[in-house]
């Protein structure tokens, strides 16, 4: 009996949620999550770097990543880049440059959010929050990738 009620409740909640976004072929819209992350990122571009800050007016690297996640309903404890790396899910090698993944640099002392295979967002001590390219300097410092958790909505 409990199982029947559970199934009915699940079906009712799916029906109440209405149609899900889809692309031109009827597939679920994968970009929806990235669009929300990118909107949060863009709200904070150009803010100054301050060590230990997590917004709204200034950030350090992990504070910037934490704030973007928090703005998207991903509530985790505010922590350092190293601990953030340890707490997030691994990324398969083929997906490491997917938009929204988190890239870690310099022996886990710095992190940013991947925009595409050529660029990433981060809070840089000399510039503040910005979009940087994976130029030879940054590529040589990469030490890992992690997936941003999916929101529970």
C-alpha cells in the first residue's frame, strides 16, 4: 500500500511540475543549469579580490565559487579551494572542460568555474573576478577538476 501511495505521489508531483524545458528535438534542456550558473557568475564579474571574502562586493577564489553555487541553491559549507576539491564529485576526463565544472590550480590553492574549453571564471588576486583564458600559464598550473553538484529542484 505504501509503495502505491509513493508512486502516485511521484506521478502527481511530476504532473504538477508541468512540462520540462526541451531543445528542438524534445530532449531536456541541458543548458538550463549552465544558464543559471552563468547568470550568477556574470552578476559578480569585476568585483575586487579580497582574501577570505565570499561576496557580495568582493571575493577570493573559493568564495566566488561558493557564492555562485549558493545563488543556485547549492548550499555547502564555505571552505578553502583544497577542501572544496575534496568535497565535490569527480569529473570523467572526457567531460573535464564542460561548462560549469570547477577547475583547480597550483596544488589546490586556487579554483575557478569553467566557461568552455578555452576560458574560465575566477577571482584573481591581481584583477578581481574575471574571465581568463586557459593560456599556457594557467594550463601549466591545473591540478584537477570537479563537478558542480546539480541543484535539487
